[in-house]
């Protein structure tokens, strides 16, 4: 087995964290040298991790046996003119058929990679206007796709002259429908999202230093969202530590692993803070991989890993 150096630390706020992360567990640094790592997704069929390096407009693949290499380039912008500092793909996930879906900054769409290698647009507009820059995405078990659309991927971000929508939305894209449903536009900086294990609620993070919150929305029978409530407010920590609420995942017990100031915060289903996973820098996103109890962390220029006692679902894996 390859030996990887330990980095960061595990901050323990409550004894209950010991049931999720073993005392003495260490964060491993697997690779370093990326421009900005994001959007990891475990490819169960191939036994590898895929993640975005947004500035390089690339998707990287990593395995313990072969290390890291570019798997797809370009990944999010197929134009020829300079687009900006963050042109590539961001959030990645697999559907139930094992097809990779990507949030593409530069091409301003959610795409799907077909089994024959071709790529299709899932959604790229709302009411005839181009999306801002899709950021992260999550599937419901019924096939509904939920995604966020802040303006981070535009060349001039929120002041970009090519921006067509005056808001940043959380959307629902139903199978076979190109026109998405706007679920809420109340968040200026919507980012990561994840369902509770029973899929009755959807968490959405907001990457805003003035309101760094994790929201919780009830999911209605038709897939739309009810009125949201603040699940966690991390605004007070934003000036003190690097990072904001960004990517997030929920384990099979309902515990929430959300990026935020200082690292990945771990909350129980009722919102009590159990601890924080730190790598020494900003953590943008995370995912479960391998057998389900390995947590992969995209932390700025590096890829890290943490073995856990709990486990999370892996999109696209056999049930």
C-alpha cells in the first residue's frame, strides 16, 4: 500500500464524532500541484476518482495505483477566445446509469457524457436566457437533477456584461425536459447541495462571507422546494479562517459534511457541530469513494483523503 503524508488535523467538538471518524485518524495528502481542485466524483465502474481543475479547464483522474493525470481537456469551455480564470468544469456526479454529469463554467451548461464518448447538453438556459455558470449538482433517486447557478464562472463574475439572468438560482431539471424549474432565487451565492437520506429535504450552501449559511429546504411531492430554513450559520467564522460553505455531502446516517471556514464541518442531523476536518487550507468540495467510507477532499492545490467509520452513498454505483 502506498504511503501518503499526513496533513492538517481533526478538530473534535463532541464525543459523537468518534463514531464517525476514529480517534487517531489522519488526513492523507494524495497529490499536489493543481491550480484549483473541485467537484470530485467517484467512478465506481472504473475504480477511480474524477475531479475538476477549473483554471486548467480539465478533469483529472486519480487512482492509488496510477496517481493523477488529465482525463478530459477541455472540460468546461470549448471556445477559442480567452474566457476567464475559471473556464473549466466544476461539480461532477454520476446518474443511476453511470453517466458522468458536469457543471461547465465556460459553456454555461450542465452536460452529460454518453457511453459512446459523446457529450450532450442537459440544460443551458432558463426562459430563453443563458445560465450564469452552473456550479454543483445532485440527483434525486427518481432521476430529477438539482443544480445551483451562481456567477463565479463568468469572466467578470457578478458584473459580467454577458450575464443574462439577474439572479442566481437553484434549479430542478426533470428527465427529458430541457427547460429547468427555478426552485429559489433567494440566495446570492448558491453553491453545494445534497439530500437527506430519505430525500425529504435538500441542503444548499451559500458561499457568501456576509451570510455563510447552510440552508435546508423541504422537498415537495412534485420535486419543488418549500420554504427554507437556516440549518447552520457559519458567518462568524468567515473572517477568522479560510474558506466558505461550498461543496457538501451527507452520510447514510444523515450527518452533514459541509465545507466551510477552516475545513469540512461535521454536523449531526439536528445541526449540532461534532467536529471539523482540516487540511491546512481551503477545502472546496468532497465526495465518498471506494467502498463508501473513504472521504476525498479537494483542497485548493491538493487532493486529500480521510478514512471514516461512517459511509455515504456513491452516485452511479450498484445498490
